């Protein structure tokens, strides 16, 4: 009787299925219990307070309704979960905090924030007090003047001129090297460009990509760029010196570079192919 089944075998089979089910349920409960044991500590460890100065189009800007947008903002959000679908769990949750650019380094030193993303150029001077991730953007400075200016064309023609820069920026450092220049410092981009338009200064020295983007998108009328990428700079994500997050941030940047996300974000904001980035600064 090939189809007849012994009743005791059937009972055993049912028992076995129940045992399996109870065992799986037990495992699930154990996992849930473990996850809930220290819920707040877990969440705290993952919350990354990130400073940004959202006056730097198109890297960080704030919309009228208060929403943060920009290349840096997209990148930082993507870094939190570099491999969605593969790694189920986000590396951290990002909480942005607006800070003036000039106050960022001291906020990092005092560990009032865990990181800062703000088109911050990696420099030897800054590396003395804070740490940086691997470079995430290739940048450089530009000279901008009023549309009708025919005299200023390059570094040499800036000698003795009135120049506006952002306080604490690489543009400010650069301006100090121009012989006899009269330098005015401002807190943010919109302010120093306004000063240029008002005719109070002859030129602005600031980040090329930001200036060119603002001109191209009609946000800066009556201004032109005369010299571009005067310096070679790389932006990095800044952290306090002994940050426990730097390693995860660096690995996440590498992932975004290799999985195409970086390229996608770059194309969204700059409509161009991203250049090669070095793995480390200098
Ligand atoms: N790259 C320049 C620097 O690091 C200027 C950055 C300005 N960024 C900003 N969000 N305002 O000094």
C-alpha cells in the first residue's frame, strides 16, 4: 500500500513543524527584546549633528519654506545610507544645524557638532585643529567683477584694488596675498556680491563653482567671472579631530563613488561628468 501513511509518522511530522514554528517565534522575540534593551543609547549613537551654512548655492541653500537643499545636503543624506537595499540599516541619522561659516571650525573643536559639510576646503592650516574626510569635491577660487569692468582680468590686475571676501574662507586667505589690496570681509555670499554690485568693491574672490552657478542660474545679475580656478582645492567633510564617525564617513564616500550615487548627485547639480577625486588629500 504505497499511499497509506502510518498515523504515528504523521503525528511526528506535525510535532516537528510546531517545534520549528515555536523555535522561530522564540528567535524573533529574542531579537526584538535585544533591540529594545537599550533603545535610546542606540539611537543617540546614530544621530549625527551636522553643521552647514546654507548661503552657498548650489552646495547648501535654504528654501523660503526652510527646507535645506544642495549638492552637499544630498551627499550627506546619501552618506547616511550608502547602500540602500543591501545594507538595511542606515549608518547614522543626519540632523542639520545652521551655523555661520566662520563659526564652524570652533564648533567642531568644541564638539558642539559631530561634523560639518559646507563646501569646506581641506587646508593644512585647518588640519591642525580639525579632521577632514577624503576629498568629495574638486574646487577652486575665481575672481568675479561687475559686467562692465574691463581692467581686472587676472591675479596681477587685482593689485591695489578693493576686494570683498567671506570671513574665514580660502578666498580671504588668497586675497591677503594680493599686494596692496584693500580687503572687506563679509559673513556670506549674498552680502559680498551685493557690495560688488553697489560699487563699493572692485572684485570678489570666492569659490568658482558657487559663483558660476549663481551667474548661470540668474541669481547674480550684472556680475561676470574673469579668472576661474585660480587655485586647486578639495572640499572635505569636517569633523572633530578624534571623531569616531570619520571612518564610516570615508567608507560611505567610497561606496557612493563606486555605486554611481555620487555621479548622479553631481549631474543633478552641475549637469556635467564629475572629475576624478584623489583618495586622500595630498
Ligand atoms: N571653500 C571655501 C572655504 O572653505 C568657502 C566655503 C564657503 N561655504 C559656505 N557654506 N559659506 O573657505
